[in-house]
């Protein structure tokens, strides 16, 4: 009886761990998407204010040009 109880307990632990991992992945992907949207909006606003496109914003930062 003890062996079946231990096996059942392990199954519940594995199922709970799998569910927690899935929920964390969903939350991480939501956060990732929101940060990407925020970065895109900031890039568009910077383009509107400076007149430089997103690509030129990136290359100017890397090359040190202004």
C-alpha cells in the first residue's frame, strides 16, 4: 500500500510541477510581448522626435555617429 501511495504522491508532484512551469512560461511570454511592444513604441516616438528611422537610431548608437 505504501508503494502505491508513494507513486500517487509522485504523480501529483509531477503534475503540479508541470502546471507551474506552464503558467510561468505563459507569464514570461506575456511580459516579453509587452516589453517588445513598448520598445517598438519608444522607437517610433524617437523617430518622430528626431527624424531618424529606427535602423539609423541603432547604427548611430553602435557606430558612435550623430
